[in-house]
C-alpha cells in the first residue's frame, strides 16, 4: 500500500537504500571489526571536530604549532635547541646577577631578627644597584615623574594606611571613600554619564582582563554566545593576548594601516562574526603612540550591538587634559556613543605609585559581570569586585593623594609640558636623514624605524649613552615614551642630539652586522616557531628569581 504522503516514501528510500547496501557489504565481516572501525571512525570525527572548532586558536595557529612540535622532536634539532638554550640561559643569568656579585645572598631567615637600622642600611645598598639614572629622564616611560614634596606626602600617606584592606569596607570606611572618589574623579575626566561606574585595580593588565571577563560573561549569559571572541588591533596591548589565554577566548587580531599605524576599520568590520563579544581601540597605542579611530569603531559596536573598549592605560591622564592644554584630539571617551568601557592608569601620567589603575564602564550593567561571587563556600558568601581578595589600601590612599595633590590645573600644566616636549622631539627626529617617524603620534610616544639600516643599532648605541628605549617588532622599530622628566631643561635636546650623532655614524656603514640586542631582536623576528621565542622569554623571567648562576 502506498503512503498517502509521497514525501515519506521518498525519505524512506533515502534512508533504507544506503543501510541495505551497508548491511550487504558487512555481511561477511566479523562483528568485532565492524565495532572497531565504527569506534575509530567516530573517535576520529570527534577529534576532527574539536580541532576545527577550538574556541581559543584558529586552525592555522594550531597547525603551525603541531608541525613545529614534530620538527623539534627530530634528535638533531632537539640536541641543537638544547645546546643553544643552555648558552642563552647562561648569558641571561650572568647579566642579571652581575650587580649582585659582591653582596651576601640570603636563602634562609636570619636566626635572629635584624635591627631597624641594619635593615635600612642593607636596603639602601639594594636601592643603589643598577645603571638606570631614571631621575635624569634617561628612561622611556617606566618612571613618569619625580617630585620631592609629593614623594614625602606619598610616604606619609602610605605609612598611615599600610595595614588597611578594602576587602573589609566596614572596618576601613575611609579607604572605601577614597576608592569611590578616585573612580568618580576619573569618570568625570572621561565624561561618564549618570549610570557610569568603575573600580580600581592593580594595573592596566588587570583592568583589561576584567573588561574582557565582563564582556565574556555578558556574551554568554545575556546573548547566548558559547565561545566569545575578542576583536582588536595587532597593536593593542599584550594584556588582551593574556586575557585570551586565561579565559580561552579566541583573539582575532586586525591589521593596522602600514602608513598611519591606526587599526584598519574595514578589516575590523570583516573580522566581526556572531561570536564577537567586544571590539578594542587604543588611545594612544603603546607601540607607536597613535590614536585608533574610536568614533568609527564605536559605530561598528552600535551597528552590531557589540561593546567597545577603549584602552587609555598609557596616556589616559594626558589625553583627558589635552583640550584644556590647547591641543585638539578626535573624540575618544564616553561622549562617543557606543564606547562602553575605558581603562586608564593613574600610576603612569597620574603620577601615583605603581599598582593603581581604573576600569570604567558606561553602565553598571557591564560592571556586574566583572564581579566575582561565591555563594556556596563553607566560609560564607564571598564577593570581590576585582581579581584580588585582600587589596593594599595604601595604594588606593596614595593614588587618591596624588590626584588631590595635582588637581585638574596641575594635570593640565603637566600635559602641556609633556605634549610640547613630545612635539619637539617628533619634529626634530623627522629632520634626521636615515630614520622615519612611525605614523602621526598624537600624545606621548614617538616611534622611529629605518629602511636603510637595522634600527636596533640605534637602540644599542643610545644605551651606551645612558638612554633606555623600547624595542618594537613587526615592523622593527624603537620608541621613546615621553614623560614629565623629559620636559626638564635640556633633556629633550640632549636626546635628539644623541640620536642625530648615532644615526650619522651608522650611515657611514649602514650594512654592518648588528650585535647586542639588535642581533637578538633580529633573530627573534626571523624564527618561525614562536614557541622558541617564548622559551627564551621564559628563561629571562625564571632568572628574575635566580640569585646565583646555576652550575
């Protein structure tokens, strides 16, 4: 009897005919073989699916890692890598420990506690170690200002608050008030609305990590995105890479324009998909000091209903005051519709002690996904606004003191000096034959490269003159992060004259082999297996905790 529904008969044929043929083919095959082949095939298909759908790394990234891991298993390659690694480790350890050669090394607690005088004497010896005369303005970034009066104030405030802990706001209500005031003052700087909010963190990296966590959880719980992805420029801070690894989120890196070094907004648009949970722009970016087009990025966020994070960690306390200091900038803060969070560091151009940063949100809706709450712990309900449980209240207090000390007028005056110095250095460097300024830096960083010689040779030669610059890669370049210390009399002029003298000397033999860090950075960029570069960096980090070279 034929079915009343012809489609059912057709479907039945599609299902039964292949099954009948499969049964006929397996008629003479032993059952255990059928089961075995089925199990292996199923396992292989599941593994293939996991390989293709990994939430953290793309197929290309995982394929490269797989290939290089097998290459390094070749005995000759493995032996050579081990030999070179040992040489590199020895060099790093010797360099790291050269300043400690004449000092006693303590591996155990002293049997009897030292006197306060002895401890102070020993500590003062430690503080004199090293070659960096940072008060002279020889560093790129790192230390952003020094003021004797503020230094004494910070020391006094730290002493008053050294034992406070914001985890217990009922015990230390003054610290709670200070933190809330720091957040509110910073929100005012960036034109936050009535629903805007934020928290203090331990640094720019934590602020970025918290923003990524908030948007990941928001995407999962509100938008139903199983594998949230971050879309950001290749020039964005490495903290976004750290966030992607910690949270197992795929990081989609967008190229920057090779001339302007600003993120390619069209490429960013193409990178957006149904899993995108946040878009990122930098103001300015750490490598080249350029401002990403926040207005255009925010328009993408509005169009696709994706939160937009503005990373102003580096220059936030400069760009917020540039208009009052007489310099124009494209819009970048909460006045831009679509910007949902901003990270900014008072411990840079806010001149607060290290360990203070702020993450701001346009709405409390997002901040609640940043919080951590454990409701089932036997120790009680546990909640913390940031990663840390106990936090140093003294850092909050000293940050508050620094902001109150400078006030808006003080920051505007400091910004004016910094930007004037920045513009002077940029304009002078553009006049030096053989080097190029990267893009149009707008706030506090000037980067240079060269098509005529290895630019890292400039960095090495400047180090011999007492300067410490930042080496960049992809493309090879170096930069100076201009601080208040560079605005002191004669510092910027000395910097430019040293660069001019060094470049002129290099141009006499531009193709000469590079040594020092120039050779190291050149080598690191040429290694296709980035895990090897990672291992070398790990050696450096391990050596930080090594007080004597290992035999």
